[in-house]
């Protein structure tokens, strides 16, 4: 009987612990294209949205990632080019970012972490210079 009580106690403790884990809240809308033209008088978590009926495909594309970065700018021999709402307004409020990483020959990307995020890779091209 003592063994069953211990197992029940562990199960209840685990259930209480897992009930306290919470995920990020769902976005309030499917997409919110950033209004980069209107000056902001106050700052909040993201840029204000334009009218969804005014969204066009150019809000979801960028050429920033097509240009190679300067790998000689730091001693490690790498460069990271990031997107943001200024050059890709369709990313606003989605919690996403895209990056281009250029690594020189014998370059090194130092150990780093991404709190509350992950590092994924899509289809990439590796070109050694």
C-alpha cells in the first residue's frame, strides 16, 4: 500500500508541475504588416499595423539577404545579416526573423544561445571563397 501511495504522490506532483508550464500566447491576428512610414510617438512591442487590405506581396519579400556581408569586420571571420520590420514589414508580430550568415575560410561562429528560440536551417547554399 505504501508503494502505491508513493506512485500516486509522484503522479500528482508531476501533474501539478506540468500544469504550471505555459506556452507563448497565440497571436491576435494572422499577420500585421508594419507601418514603417508613420512616425511613432511611443514604443510598444512591435510597429503599428497598416490596414490589411493595403498589404501587397512586396511587404513579404526582401533583397537584404541576397547581398554578402563583410566577413573581415570582426576577428572571427563571419557576418550575420538580419531582417527586421524596416526591411521586411511582413514579419511584424510573427515572432520570426531570418538571417544570412557569411563565414570566411577558416572563420568561426562563436558559441551562443537563443533564449526562447531555436536555430533552424532552410535550404541553404554553402559557398567557400
